[in-house]
């Protein structure tokens, strides 16, 4: 059942060839919603990375115990538990980030990236491969969200990680921190990303 | 994919076990984080109180008064401040749902005569880079040391004296509204009327 896979390839694919945001277009809701600044993107990315890693580990461990007809509800419960844990821990220890991300933390539950990896990968592969897969995909997600957040923050607010580099009253492309700017920025970034990574 | 057969009983049992474990671990984490969560909330409140009130020696959080108001869903929180048993002012939590993205919650500190000492933002979900500029000194300073008896708190577009934030008129309007609501509650408060 388990085919041997090249772990290095397995790790790299999440960042480049199957990048969840720029190539697979998974998890668009948090991607578009929270990336109004680089810091928010990074925070959301790391929260998702944690949930993805933990759920991949657990799903891979219990995969042979779960009857296949109830596997989706079982995965959702596992994922939802970890999301709730992340939410409680953030609220208790990093209240600043908790306020910024707000409603998007509970929405990690329905991030199809996580369920997708549980279903397509962790439920078929061994523990070690699943961890590598989660790390690769998660880091790909973090990088993509941070890049998108940074782009929007630079264009829309003239700052990066809250450090302003334009004058106080300078006109910036406010559009980019508003919702439509998320779509525009994502489209251009995805186009550029694919131009350099996809070999025809 | 998985080798286990999907019979009715083992589906129910599997889900039961998973939910049980999930429930237990959530309860466990909740127990751990309950303390720090409450502490973080209290700390934020005390920080805001220190920011908006004149110097006080009591514990306003312990002396909290909840007042029913027709303008707000929940009762309005009022934190009286005393310095050596003399009442020096009250912090009122003003809120409105008319922000660009819903709820805006402010804490407004009033001196004895109703002059605004300072305003602190407790909760908001406004657009980053536009509405969030209401936290900036430049905007908040417009409210400082103003007495609403003689100062029209509305934004200039509505005939008032407040310069709205560029690109965030709705936020500015809501901000003023929350301050106004807190002021109205302050006027009604027993503390102030007893003083008169």
C-alpha cells in the first residue's frame, strides 16, 4: 500500500509545484480575508500550519481504525478540535493576534487545504511522510500568505510589518487593503509564480 | 482505502470514541487557558482605564456599575474612579454597531464636569489602514478635553467639528456616535447627579 516516496520531493512540492495558494488555489477564504497586512498573513499561516501538522499526524495514526464511510466526519472532528485549541491558546497568550484574526480562526476548520491533505495524503501514507507533507504544504501556505499580505500592505498602506516607509499623509493604493485588492494581488502573484515555476 | 469494514456498529463506536477524546482534550485545554484568558482581558481593561481616567486610588473594576440603556444591546459598563474617596471621574464603555464592519467599542473617560479626559479603543474590526487609523493620536486628540455641552461631536460632513478620517467617514461617524452614547449615559449616572 505504501509506496516509497522521495521525502525531499515530498517536502518541496508543497512549497513550489503544488503550492496550496498559488497553484492549487486551496483555502481561499482565509487567504483573501486576512492578508491585509504581512503580519496577519504570517499569523494566519502559522496557525494553519500548526493545525495541518497536528491533523495530518493524528489522521495518519488512526487511519486504519476508521471505517471509510465515516472518515470525513471523523477528520472534521479531529481538525475542529485542533482549531479550537489554537483559538483558546491564542486568546490566552497572544491576545493581540487573536483580535486581529478574529472570525478567521474558527474558519480554519473549513479550510479545504487541511481536509484535502487529510483525505488525499495522510489517510493513505505513513506517519513520517504525512509529517513531511504537512510541513511542506504548511510552509508553502505561510510563505504565500505572508507574500500576499506584504504585497497588499506595501501597496495599500506604504508599510511592511507595520513599519511605515512613506510620509504620514502620502496617497497609497487603498484599494489593495480592501477586499477587491486581495483578488487583484492574488491573481498577479499567482501569474508571476506560475510563470517561473511551471515547466511546459 | 482503509481496511476496516463500515458496519453500523463500528461506525458509531468509532465516531463516539473520537468525539469523546476530542471533548476531553478540549476541556483540558480550556482549563489550562481559562486563567490566562481572563487575566489578559482584565489587563487590557486596566490599561485602558489608566489611559482614560484621571489618577485614581481605588479599583474601578471592582466598583463597576452596569446601567441599562435603550441604545445598547448589553448594559453599559461604568467605572467610577476615586482618589482618596473623592470622586474624580468615570470611564464609560460606549459602543455602536454602525462601524464599517460592525461593532466598535470604546472606553471614554469623563472628568467630574463631563469633559472628556481621553478615549481608548477596546474593540474594532475596521478596515486595516483606513478605519483603524481611529486609534491614531491625530484622530483621538480631537476628542480630548472637549465638553460635549459646548462641542458638536459630529463629523464635519454632518455639521459637527470633528475632522473625519480620510476614506473612513463611516468609521469616524460611528466613533463619534459611541462617544455621544457614553456621554448621554454619563449625564444620567447617579454619581454625577449626586455631586450636583
